[in-house]
C-alpha cells in the first residue's frame, strides 16, 4: 500500500516537473523560432535562454500507432542513437499523444535505451508538445533519465535532457538532446 502511494506521488511529481520543463522548452522554441529560421531551441550558444551541451543524437521510425479515442493516440518509436561520449544505443519509446483544440499535440511517453551489446539499460520519461510545420511535426521535449548502470550509461542516472524531435510524414523521426545545466 505504501509502495503504491509512493509510486503515485513520484508519478505526479514527475508529471509536474515534466510539464514545467516542456513548457520552458516550448517557450525557448517559440522565442528562438520567432527570432530566426533555426528551430533549435537549446544550443551551446550562451545567448540562449536555456543552457546545456549536446549529448545525444538519434534517428528511427514510428513502428506502431493506435487511436485511443477521438483526441488521443498511442505512438511507438524505435531507433538507433549515439551519445557524444561514443556510446551507441538502441531506443524504444511509446508516447500517448493528445490533440488539443488549438492544434498542438501534447505527449507523455516512456522510453528505454540499451547499449547495442544489450549489457546496459536506462529508462526515461518524456514530455513534449508537437507543433506542425510543413511536412513534419516538431516536438520540443523534456526527458528524465534513470538507470542502475555502473558502466557506460551510468552518467544518465540523473540526466534531464531537452530535445527537439522531428517526425516526418513518412514516420521517420530524429532528434538531438542537450543536457540541462
């Protein structure tokens, strides 16, 4: 009973943190998009409102989609990524995306990363909001990582990442992620 209550409390806290972080990412995205044609909201540029350094890049494909109701959809992704420290991983994500009356797509997801040799694993929660552009949807996203790894993925134990997912009309996705500092 206590474990269930703690899990619910942890989930609520993570949802609140994720909402705040994705709102910050979205605000940075909107400000940056208004200032230039470069849609990257988080950069190593010290003039940015959000500071961090690039730690990850990934490419993949939507592998499944299912309508939950008239405004919500479950979408699963699978891809290959590389951290800037040279660690190659596979990743899978499942997001529940809700379509808002304003046309935005809000998503909450769970992900899992594994080293390509399957020896280490990390899990993540993601929170994002999609903005439709010509031929694609762009999702500024906050991602919270955790792992029990003591090896190559140990650095993810307390990572808060900001990323900008891009999903094209063919179901291909890619994103870069910056560690929040």
